[in-house]
C-alpha cells in the first residue's frame, strides 16, 4: 500500500480526521438528541432571555433535557416497524445480489471483450442516468403493476432497484476490471478454461474491493428508497422501513420527529453493520498487484 | 384428548367456521393517511362497521404516508388498481376530477336528509362543477391557542391581540407574544379573508394582487416588523418549540398542534380575533376538509357509499372526535353531550363558522409557489406587498393560461 | 459503400419498400377506417340530435314525452332505442327499452343500478358549464360509445333554458358511408415501377452510384405511395361527409309533416354538431357539402399523415442503408461471433430497456405534445405541438428584469439563471465531495495509522442515516434566531446572518448540507479504487527517485482514474438532478434563486400540471447532461480500455 504519506506526521492526519469526525457527527448528534429526548419536537437551540456567551455555548451542545428511550419503544410497539425493517432487509439484500450479479457480468464483458455496440452499450448505461426521474413514476407503475403484475410484490421492487443501481455498478466494475492484468486470463485460456470459468474463478475473487463498493451502493439504493416502495405496495405488511418512517411526519397532523429520529437511527444500524462487514475488502491486502507478484 | 379426536374436533370447527368466512364476500378496500391517535380511532370505527356487517361486507384499511399519498392515488386509481374508498383533503379533488377515472360522483345517493346533517361549508368543499364527489368527515381549521399562564382572557380584537402580545415579547430573549406561520400563505389566509380578499374570483380568474390582499399583508407586516411581536422564519417546528418552552404566549394553529403541546404548558382555545383594521370583520382561515370518496373504478359502489355514509355519520364521528381528536363535519355529532362538553372540539366548531373552505380546483396548486415567493420577499422586506403580489399575480395568470391552452 | 453489390442493393431496396410501404399502408388503412368510423358516428349524432331537439320542444310545450319518444323511435329509420333522463328530478322520463317499459309508467324514479344514467347527465351538465365558464370547448358535451358491433349509443344533454337538466340516450343502427375506395390500391403501380427500375441497377457501376440509385428509387416509390394515399384520404373524407349530409336530409324528411313536430326544428345544420356541440357547418340546409370547409378541417389530418409518412420514409431509408451497405450482414455475424460477450451483457440490458429506457422514450414522446391535466383524456395525436415546448423553454431569455421604476433585478425564475445556478451547484458540490472523499481515502489508506476502522465507520455516517431527517437538521442549524450556526457566530462576537435571504448565503447552506451528505460516497469509492494499485508501482517510482508529489501524480492518480472517472461523471449527473436537498433545505429561497432545473421540472409537472412541458424540460436537462457526458468521455477516454 501507499507509503507516500509516511513523511507526514500522523499527528496532523489525526487532527484533520478528528475535525472531520466532529463535522460529521455533529448533525447526527442532534438526530440522536431528538431520538432520545422522549419528545416529538425537532430541536432548535434553547436560550434564556439575554443569553450570555456561556448560555450560547451550552445551547449549541446537542443534549436532550431528559434522556428517554420511549421513542424507540414506541416506534417498535405502535407499528410493525420490525416487520418493515425485515422487508427492507430482504429487498435490499436481494437487490444487492441481483444488482452485483448483473453488473459484474456486464462490467466484465465491457472490460474484456471487444464487440460491436460495446461503446454504445456503455454510453447508454451512463446516459440512462441523465434523464430525470420526476415523470417516470406513472410509466414505472404501469410496467410493474399492470404489465408484469408485480404489485405488492418484493420482486417488483427488487427489479426496480437493481436497474437503478446497475449503471453505476457496471461502470465502477468495468473500471476496476480494467486494472486487472490480462496475463492471468490468458494463461487460463491456454489451459482451456471458458470465459465463464475465468470470470468466476479468477476475475471475481480479484475484484473484491470493487464488488464491495458496488454491493454497498446497491444496498443503499434499495434501503433508502421511498416513493416507489410506497406506490407499489398495497399492504401495510409489505411496506419497507423508509415508507414506515414517513408515517411519522408530513401532512396536516402532529409531526412525530422523535419517532422519525429514532427510526432513522435504527435504520442506519444495518448499513453500519454491512459496512463493518465489507470494509475488510476495502482494505484487504488482497490486491491485484499482490496476486500478480 | 387423543390425537385423532383432536384433529376431528379441529375439522369440525373448521367446517363450522368456513361458511361464515365465505359469506363475507364483498371486500371494500379503504386508503387513508391517518397516524397515531387518528389512525387508532379510524380503525376502531371501521372495526365496528365490520362487526355490524359480518355477513356481507368486510372493510380493509391501508394507511399510506401522507407525503406520497396523492401520487399513489394518481398512479393506482385510474388504472383500477386502487381502493374502493379513499380519504383525502379537498385540495386535490378538482385535479382528480379533471384527470378522470378517479372520483365517483355521488349526488345520486344524496338527499336532503343526508346533506342537511353536514356543516354547509364542509359539504361545499366536496363539490366541483356542480357535482358532489364525497362526504365530509372532518375539517381542520386554524384557531387561536394561548398559554393560560401568560394570557388570562383571550383577545377579542386585533388591537387587543397586539397589546397582549407586546407584553410577552422580548426579542433578545427569544420570547414572543404571538407565533404563527405568518409567512405561510395558508396561515395568512385568515387575515386575507378578513379583509374580504381571496385568490380567485368568478371563472377562476386569479386576483392575487387585489387591494384587500395588499391591505392584509400590510397588517401582517405591521405585526411582524413594526410591533415586532412575532419570531423570524416561523417554521412549524419552531412554533412548537417556542410554545412548549413558554416562549410564545399565543399561537394560531390547527388541531394537529394540540398533540404537540407538552404537558407542562396549560393552554386554552379561542376563536381568532376580529380585525379592527378590516372594519371589525373576523379572521377567517382557510379550512381543509377530509372527505371520504368513492373511487370511480370500484366494483362495489353501493356498498362503498353505505360505508362512506357510516363513516361520516354521527356514531363514527363521535369516536373520531373523542378518541382521534378530530373535528367532525357532521353536525349531529355535536348534539352528543360528551362532544358538546369538550372545550377543544367546541372551539374548533365555533371557529368553523368563520372559516372558508380552501379552493378545491386544480388551479389552486399553481398559486402556492408564486404566493410563497411573494410572502417571503415581503417578510424579507425585499419588496412591498403590492409589488410582490403584482409579480405573483402575473406568474399565476401565466400558469393558468398555459394549463387552459 | 464499396460493398453495395447488386444483390445487397436489391435486398436493401426490398427491405425498405416492404417496411416503408407496408407500414404506410397500415397507417393509411387506419386513417381511412377512422374516417369511415367518424362519418358513421356523425350519422348517429345527427339522429340523436334531431331526436333531442324534438323532445326538448315537446317537453317545453308540456306534451306527452313518452308518446313522442316511441313515435321518434318508429319514425327515424336508424333510431332503435331512446331514453330520456330527467336528472333534476332523478327520474327516467321516457323510454322505449323493453325493461324500462316493464317497470311501469313514466316517469319512474331512478334506481340505484341506474346511477350511471344520472351521472352521465350530471357529467354533461358539468361539461357544459365548464365550457361556458372557460369560454371554450374542452369537455365533451356529446358522449358516444359502441354498444354492439353495429350499434352506437349517443348521449346528449337535455336543456331547460340554458341549464342542462337531463340527457337523451339514443341507440342507433350504424349508417355506414359508401365505400370510397376505387381504382388500384396505391402500392401496386409503385411496386411495379420499382421493379422495372431494378433492371437499371445492373447497368450502373458498384459503389456510390448504385447505392444512390437504390436510394432514389426508394424515395420516389415512397413519395408516390404517400401522395396517392393522401388522395384516397381526401376522397374518403368527402364521401363520408356526403353520407352525413344525406343522412341528415333523410332524418329531416322522416320527421317532416308530423303534426307534433315544428317545421322550424327541421334545419339539418342544427344537428351537425361536433363533440362539444358546436356546429360543424360542413354542409348547408339543402345538404350541399361545403368542400372548402371540409378540406380546411381536413388539413390537419392530412398534415399528420404527411408527417407520419415522412417519418416512415426516413425509417425505410435507414433500413435501406443498413441492408444495402452490408451493415446488416455484419451485425448478424457479430452477434454470432461475440455471443458470449452479448450473453454477459444481455441480462442487465433487458432490465435497463424495460425499466429505464422505456419510461425515457415515453418522456421524450410526451415532450412533443401539449398534454396537461385539462386534456389528459384527449387522444394524444390531437395535442401534437412539435418543438413548441422546447422553443418556449429556450426562448426564455429575460434574465434581467426591469421594474417600473427602472431598477433592474435578476429574474430568478428565468431558465438561464436556473441553469447557471444548477451548474454552479453541481460543480461546487462535486468538487467538494471528490476532494474531501479522495483526501480522506488517501489518509485512511496510510499504513500503520491508528484508529482507522473507527474513523471509517464514523465518516460513512452521513450516507447511512436517512437524509430526509439530516437535511432538515441542517436546515434547522441555519435558522436565523434559533439555529446553531448563528449561535456560534454570536459566540465569536459576530452578527447573526439570515441565511435564506440572499442567494449566495442560501447557496452556502445547501452546499454545506449536500457536501456533508455526499463525501462519504466518494470516500468509499476511492478506498475501493486504491486497492487496485499494486505496491510495486510505488517501489518502482521510488527507485526512479520520484518524490511524494510525483508518486501521487504519476502512480496514484492514473490508477484511480478508471474508477474515479465514472464516479465523478455520475456524481455530476446525480447532483445536477439532486432534488431532495434543494426541496428540503432552501426550498428555492430567496424567490426561487436557488431552484435547480429538476425542482423546476417537478413544479411544472406537479404544481402546474403541464406534463408535456415538464417532459420537455426533462429532455433539456438530459441533453445538457449528455453533452457534458460526451465531452467528459472524450477528455478522459473513459469508455476506452486500458
């Protein structure tokens, strides 16, 4: 791995990282404050009349007036939030598998084969991201629900999310595959291996970092989506977690920001867990170079 | 019990149960966007209906988060994939009628015995181009909510209001006598209507820059900028926080606000004051009315109407009023002593006498953006009320024209 | 072009003619069927209108409505059944239907299962009042449907003064116009001529001349076919109109002389109405067809046919080129030769075509029409506006607005301001996201740096927590009186800032929010990409005496490129269309200055209900991004292999 930064003292790197951590964490601490306040209000600073500097300093520190886990309890007890999380997990996991599968195969073809339509195909994947999605809700509804009869079905969502994630994943993987030396495959070809075998046995194991990134991306695409999930699902037991979260706010009714914050924290946990799991691929010593050497 | 006997018994029970289940042949699907207490009350009301109709109808509810509820209806209902009945505020009604295959007209079912039971303005909100498309369930209207520790008796006039508000304002300390989303056009409607202003007239021609509208905005700016009794950037979360910390004495808000008030704050409700500057006319907020509509592609319209009638009737209304804390549109609900004795419900009931149903035609949605822009630039003092409204009027006229092209 | 052998040229010619003439015949046939159908429908409308006229008069005179209903059904040759609904009294006022007669005397109270009739009458009432109110014809005041293969039902409003109080439902037997076809079908001489010309090809040398000759033959054949087709259309139209005029006279004479019918009511032009009940004036009271008038009304239809024919001709020419140049054959060979490569791509492509490209083409198609909420149920081909939507987007050049007092200000609603702001927003966001993400990834890739797992997991948080709430927390932090940021400024002794009052402070607020939300993504990408750099490259660089900066420039950056370039391109695309943050945080404040194109498009579609205009807006966004994508691709050669 890179040695180039060895001459920068770690102290300065830590200083920068700690600063970034503070910036990153501060708004999230406010989310936590709302979640653990036991109240429903979105937080603003609370100042006494004619505040002193000290009052202001105290006011900008995110901390609830009293700590309570009531919001978390209510989120799970007053609606089937656990079920919704499970649905989300199912859809997101399936999207990840499907998205990564479709993207690795396509990415591999774009990287390794020279065939007519290759550039056009790649550009069409890129271009597909450029058309704004504001007007596509009704056409997508027609395709999924009326044509494919996948209303209120996990598969409908999985298909939608996979295709949303594919273009980025294909490009990402194609770029990574390009960096893997061809000599490895050529020697395998000599040994009589088919393209499919080379792909599964040689290329994929070498591409773990890129697959990890695309897996995380596919997962996130499915995990946070809200409008399609809501439009397609016609049973409460089929809703996903982001749909469930939106129950707490919006419209002319009381705004349950406490529940929303608590639910958001809970929804972030699986993402963190997935990242913890995937990050060993992001920093693994198993690089193309290592194998090559 | 030995095993075979147990299985036989199970079989017997199943044989007995199956026919009763099979008899409830008609299933009505109902969509709504209720949550919390409102949802619980709504579901219990539906449960009662199901109990009464064990033999013929079974109503199934689906709660949909408000933020994309309208989109879901727009996508699903015209394609016959939607519910039999859905509940929504009147603001999208006109648009859905124009779009077609969404709203079922129900005038055929209506007779005076039915319509006389409803507060007239709420029923009016359900009508578009001379046809009625739903029955009103609940209305939501802004009223005056005040902290009884700070304000002993509610102000009756705008002059009194500002006097009281000034007593409780300390800008440096973040304390304000009056807090409401004054820069939000929806909340401003109360003042606008007091002056006799409005957004459309006649054949739905926009009249945003009318003299009355300008006057109403000048008064609002007087309160905000000269009397300085209101906070800046008044988002609804901010107002909730101020009131809950005892930093706002009087708030103009609707029923949704009440459940956000913390237990430590003693409060009461009163009708919005009259406006001395408008010749003593009362403030008249825009009212939203939640209607129960039958979906045009429904296969069970007659049953759906019976359900709508039940839902908007006195029994269901009472449950939703007392348990869901909603304000029913059915007058007969208020004959009930328990409802009549409820100070909050009576306060909203009193306010509705001075309320105007928000326009339900599609052109209304074109007003919000230009009006919000105007409101913000007025509050920011970037332009005068007249200039800002002139611009808004121009924008809305242009939009209406291109829709009707 | 050198490949243009006789065989291929002929194959190309035949493909082109089969496709061009075949499809053209299809639309021609469809157009003729439509014309015949509308003449048939017009005949039914004439009958119904005559009946409604007579019935309204009888009702006003207090006559026996039921007797007249029965008499009309007997007198008018094509009128089979008649029913009169009085919506204001919820009554079935008169009817000839057997089931209604069995149910008792008239008027009958409408039953629940007859709600549809009542609703129809109310629908006509609403349509009439809407058309009057808006001063134009938008809603149908004549309802028409086929109840059987040769039976049409027409529903017309029944007036009392100016009010619609009910409806007349008439079931008629279809009266078909005479068959207008005559002479040879247009394509036979064309095809014969084309085949004759084929002989000429042999005489021409290969390459360009032969290719061009084939092209000319294709074009001439298609042109001939199209103009012959247009003539048949005109003829069909006139024959249809004549049939309506004749039918109207038939109806009139069937009614003439009856004691209960007023002779004044028998002016046939009164019955010749379109679906908005506006007189069509295609013939006079003597039944003489006004050819000029018919042709005027027909111009648009013919224009539409011409446009269709033109598009089909282009398509045919494309096919000619494809086959004649041997490209088609090469495509076939490529498909076979590279089948494993295509096999790898096809699964992803199928999903993309169905769920991404199909909605995309729908959007592009929509942008050439004028579809709004108010005409959403009218047939799409009536709403064709060509490039009008695009022109009006691009022609919106008034960036600077001059007020009445002569002062100048920026018109923040202007397209070019919004475009400029969108570009600024995109560039600064992607710059911040990429720089920050890359820097953090490089630092987190330093060997032996401690606590790396901790930093990594914390720094990805903004991506993990749903951004709906974090965006609103950021908005709260920028609140003037109660926001954290102004408190910090005041702790430092500064004055609080109204963040959303000026476009640049508002921009700063959304930029901070989005920067915060987007750097973790770039960081993760860069972390993944860094793994592809073999260590020995650095070793080699060091041996060559490269310093840190040089190693970064010549080793790290080039190796990151394959992964980073697509990530940056896609970030640009996503940020350009980043709806949420603007919508939640700045809401376009002040005065729409911080709207981006996509929030505008959203408002056009969902607040102004101008679906086609919004689609055109989306296509403009798409084109801008595509130009960027092509440029970027050229600069970085991202689609090239290594």
